[in-house]
C-alpha cells in the first residue's frame, strides 16, 4: 500500500535531514506499525543516501527493514 498522504512534505527541509529521517521513522512506527531498526541520530553526520547504501552493505537488519517497505507497501 502506497501512502504518500502520511508524510507532510511541506515540513521537509534540506537543512535538517535528521528531522526528516526521524519523521519518516515515526510515521513508519505510528501509522504503519513498523518498529524502527535504524537510529537517525547516529547517522546525522552522513548524507542520507550514503547511509542507506552503507547500512545495506554492512547489516541484514536495515536491509530487512527497507525490504518490508518494498514488499508490503
């Protein structure tokens, strides 16, 4: 199920990726029932795309978490 209505896109900013990432994790947790497996605060110093690529190469948990979005939503 694709639910773009759950994200308030007008509140996303390029200057605060940590807030954007936490918002996404909170929406996934509260609205979709997906328990967060990633820690946004630990990744704030990195480019988000770099973080996703790095996590997918180094751990099965983030890959599984992202796969849930792909297969279920």
